[in-house]
C-alpha cells in the first residue's frame, strides 16, 4: 500500500488533564519518539531522562504499530508492554 503525505492545519484542543505535549508531528519524528520509548523499556534511558524528554506513552505503541505508523519488533513491544504493568 502506498502512502500519500497529508497536510494538516488547525489548532489542537486536547484535555489539559488527560494529555501532555500534544502536537502534529511528521512520521519520522513519530518513529523517533517510539524509539525513545523502546530505549526506556530496554533500560537505556533513566526514569529522569524519560520524564524530561518522553517518547510516546507505552499504551499507544501497539496501536501505532498495528496501523504501520511506526516500526517496532515484537520483542520490543513486549518490553514496552511491561511498562504499563
């Protein structure tokens, strides 16, 4: 399946108490954030480092992988899943 780039505009109006750091990002930046979460799950990033510059919330990685928005190995998905427990 070919992917066509999309252009988005407009303001986001997320819930202040349910979200943080919401913004539009490019696919490569989304992958970088996913990779940061994986690095955290692997223990290569400390809690303090992840808090200061977080990746994607672990709960979203499986969904993003399912729609092929990011690429992540099954082993890394399991590691990330352990963060939510």
